């Protein structure tokens, strides 16, 4: 599991995850993800296009960060989940908690 910071400035945090968000992947990335997304809560885009699998633990990690960011008055948006991950997110109704966009412009619009 890997995390890449795409953009980090005063206005937005944009990170990309790649790999499997299963128990091992979450254990590898959770601390770094929390630091990148919640240290200074602000509007956040999480690119999931290179995540090949997501388990309930991975969903929990995303929800936890999104709730923390929301308490500060900002939002988190998930960007471009792969078809398998998108289906899992839809089945779990995560889209009702964290908005999902399929294009970066749409994700940025949802953060406003």
C-alpha cells in the first residue's frame, strides 16, 4: 500500500492511494494517511483509482478521517474508484457518508 501527496496547500489536500486496502494495507498506511488528511483538517480529495481492493477496515479508515475533517467544517471526496472498489463502496453505502466523484473537477466542485 502506498500514499502519494498530489497537492498540499492552504486550500486543499489531495492524496492518492495505491494497492490493497485490506488488513495488511491499512496497517501499512493508516498512520501516514491520518497524518496527511487530519493533521490540519481541510477540504480533502482521496484518489482511489489505483486501489485494487478495499475491505471493511479500509472503509473504516476513510470514514474515520472523513468524520474528523467534517467536524472541522471541511469535506472529504473520494475520486475515481476502480470498478471493483466502486462496487464495494456502493454496496456499503459509503457514498451516503463520503461523496464520490469520477473526475477531478467534479471532486473539487463537491468540496466547495
